[in-house]
C-alpha cells in the first residue's frame, strides 16, 4: 500500500483482454537440466524443486520442456521425476527443436505432446500462472 495519489495512468484491462486463469492452475516452464548453475548443487536444487512440484498434483495445468531441459528425459537421476511431473499435469509439451538439438529420443504419449517451439510459445503466452525454472 502506498500514499500516492491515484492517477489516470493506472489502467484496468478490459474483461475481454483478461486471460482465463483455469481456476488458479499453474503452468511450469523448465528451460535447463539444472537450476541456477550447472553444478551438483544446481542439480540437487532442481531435483528438490521437481519433487515439490509433484506435490502440487491437481494444481498443474501445463508443463513445458524447452532447451536443455529435454535432457532430463534421458538423465538417470531425473528421468523418473520429470516423467512423473509430465504425467501429473493436465497438458505437457516437449519442444521438438530442442529434442533434435540435444539428440534426445522421445515420442509423444499420454498427455505429453512433442511439438514445435512456435506452438509452445503460444501456450506460454496464454498461461495465466507461469513459473519459470532457469
């Protein structure tokens, strides 16, 4: 709260411009196969964060894997954790360009879709509650 005078610069978006929030559900964008720094500590932090996200269960709407995060699908320590997270969310998207760039083999299954970066970008833009791991 502040004591500033309200000005005409404070705008409220029109209702038709407000994106639906899917009842508070979360979207998670995972961009790397580590958290913060590419160290053992960065991997431990990411593992803990993934475990915490799986606790959200029903609150997960979307999970996006892009860039080096696709390597988590083949990592012995992370593969089970990331697959569990992908299957818990309502929708999961894996970037096909990232799979090719990092030479990772993965096929769409269940609620996990391999799709172009452009499609993932549109989904991210439309996400109301987005958490980004980078």
